[in-house]
C-alpha cells in the first residue's frame, strides 16, 4: 500500500576523500646524472659515480567516515470524520557514504649514472685500473592506496502521532475512515571506495659500454590499491506509532 504522506529524514554527511600521499623523496626526474668521470693528461682516471635509487612512494591518506543519519522528524496528524482512509509513513535517512581512500604517490625516478671518460673504460689501461661502467639508480616502489572509510549508520524512523477529532466516547475504529502509520529505519551508508596505488618509479640510465646503447635500470615494484571501506552500522530503529482519541464538542 503506497503511503499518502511520506516524510524522509535527512541523510548522513558524505565523508570527504583522503588526500594523495606526499611525493616520493628522492625523485631525480629532470635532475642531472651522477658525477661524471675524468682523465688527466697523465692518464689518471677519476671514475664516474653510479646513480642513486629513487625513493618509494608514500601511501595515500585516510578519508572521513560517512556520517550517521539523524532521526527522521516527528509527524503529528489530526484527522476528522470526513477524512478517507489515510496511509502515512516516516523514513530515516540513509547513512553517509564513507570517504574514498587517498591515492598513493608514485615512486621516485632513479638517478642516471655518471659518464666515464672513454679512455678509462678501456680494458688493460696501463696507469690505473679501468673504471667500471656506472649504473643508473633503481626506481622507487609505488605508494599504496589507502583503504576506503566506513559508511554511516541509517537514521531512526520518525515518531508518528495520530489524533482522531471525534466526539468523546466514539470509537475511531468505527468511523468511516482509518489511518495507518508506519515508521521505517534508514539504510546504512556504503563504505568508501579504495584508494588507487601510485605508479612505480622509472629506473635511471646505465652508462653505455663500447658501441652498445645506454640501457635503463628496472623501475620500482607496483603497489596495491586500498580496500573498500565497510558499510555502516545496522539500520536505525523504527519510531513510535501512536493513535489517540482527541475529544471534541458534541
């Protein structure tokens, strides 16, 4: 039976999402390579330095949990003999949706390796030991996405008070109409969405050897996203449904 009058309570506040994780440190994106090597006139070699690894990404931040829905408003009705059958209902608001988890930050890029003097890479170099080719720094691991936050609980149904404006002593059930009242609890709020994982950092460039092209170090590991937040607490309670005779003049 569809209600003739329905009053809804307000929904719980939606939780704000979490902010992304802070940037990885160190991150060598756009930075120069590591210190290069030199070779003086006497054939003394100063070897170049390998690159430094990029820092791991940071996890996302927590959001705000969904709000508890407040109780639906109280509904009071006074009905008289000329009112036909009437169905009224109040319903508590739905709990607020939980805030989504923050996105993890990406891993830092590894630093490119420094470049050696070409003569210092020759095998059997007579003055000093030959320099080893440098390696780029490994990329940082991705930051983890944060879990979603819980949803809010559903609101209580509103109270309903029905007053029959009949003559004193007359049974309202014997009148030519009836009033039906129902009070329904609100739905629980959904949990927040999981935060996304960051991207792995790119590795730095290795030094080229001979006629071989420069190669890149592997990037960091891929992280995981967050988990869905749990749904809100159980639905609210139904409100009071009360009918009462309201005396009137004869």
